[in-house]
């Protein structure tokens, strides 16, 4: 097989990499998926096509692609309208605009923290009505998820009416009155909320992967998407501004010098770009700690390469890439982490 023949299921890759974005929640790792499920559900109530509903799910999964900091995530979770919320939306817009297969999601993501009354003033100059509706629906369901977040794992139904009233209270200002009506209608069903439980989310993901178009991407596009995600990871700490890119370039350079085939060099480069995905779950203050990590902190840090493995192993054709990325802290004598794989097992 030559390197030109590699191709991957873009939908599968996006689903897996969205897991990385959700890791920023640290203790709650399904925010994007819940926003996607609620948004797709509302789109269904509006009579949108299956393809349009799937697009809303994708928007939900990727809407926080500009967030890598746990501190930023906490502000977004705890404040209804954090003054700096537009920053990550702008970054998400720039990142997705650089990747043609997903560029159609960029504009709604750019405005997913913009009030409805402001969005109306941007039509038709800066965005279309459809983009405005998509952006505002993500804003609405994103805020609903933050209202509900403290109650997941408890009896959420005790709080549903309060959540609905909070949304109604900002109808016409923050959210489109029509979208608020749609949300109120959709959220009357118990299933709307039960779909947000962990087991239901996994079933929903499987259903989504089972239908709709599955575009394929080649190695050049995969590398471009991996580069975008490497920038999200590296933005998490001031000490790692271009770390993943440097690792990827050096790994490829050394492999080429050793006479490794081009297809394997391509995979090594992607593994280098994605090797630290799991660090998105490590709190900012721990990554930026100037001194030595204590035992507890070291245990938290040592989970990151396993998280990377859990994300990448879900993608068909990523067998070697997932292992190479996950083994980047293993040692020849088996004292590394997280698998403690000795050198003899590599051969």
C-alpha cells in the first residue's frame, strides 16, 4: 500500500476528536455531545431534514473547539454571559475555516455566544438567516446544558421547569423567540432529558455513525485536521506553544533518516501531532506548576497518554497511530506509563 491509498472516515475521526474537546470539562466529559443531541432534537421538532439534524449534532460536538483551558471552561460553565466568551468562538471559527471539509460549520460556531438581537443586525451582511438560527440554537442548548450540569446524576426532572423558565426569561433578547418555543415544545418530553444520560449518549453516537453520508479523507486532509487539534492542545499551556508540531516534525525527520517508508512516516507525523490530546483533561494549574509535581499530581498527569489512546483507538485504520501516540512515555525497561510496556514487546 502506498501512502496515497490511505483514507479515513471523516465522521468517525470527528467523533473521536470531539472526545478530546470534551475532556476539558475534566469531571464532566460530555458537554459537546449533549449540546449536539439537544440541538439535533430541536431541529427535528422544526421539521429539518436528517442531514440538517446531523449538522446540528456536529455543530454541538465541535462548538467549543476553541476551548483548551479548564479555567475558560469554568467561566463558561458558571457565568451565563461571560464577557470573554466570544474569544473561544472566534478561535474556533479560525481553526475550522482552515479545514475545507468542516469549514461550513465555522460561521455558526463564530456566533454561538452572540445574542439574538445582535445576530438580527448582521443579516444578511455577515451571515445568513440559517447560520444565525444555527448559531443561536447552539447558544441556547449550550446554556441549557450549563443550567442542567449541577443536576446530572441526580433527579434532573426536579429542575427541568426552572431551566425552561430561565430560557423563557431571555426570549427575544438572547434567544430567538421561535427557537425558545421549539425548545419548550421539545423539552416537554422526558426523553429529551433522558437522552442526555451517559448510556443514552453512547447509543446516540452509535446511531449517528450508522446513517448519513460518510465522507472519506486522505492522509493530507487527516494531517491538516490533526494539526488543528494539536494547536488546541498546545494552546492549553504557555510552555507548549508549538510542542506537538515540533514532536511531529522531529519524529518524521528521524524516521526518514532511518529509511522508514513514506506511509509509516505519514502515520508517525499524525501520531506526533495528536500524542498529547489527553492533556486537555489535565487542569491548567497542574500543567503550569513551576515546581515538582507531588504524588497525586503525578498520577493525574500520567493519565494523559491513556486518554489519548482511548480517543484514537476508536478510529478505523488508526491502530498503529493510536499505539505510537499512547506509548510516548513508555521506557525500554517497562518503567514508563501508562501501560508499562517493556522493550521486548515492541519487537
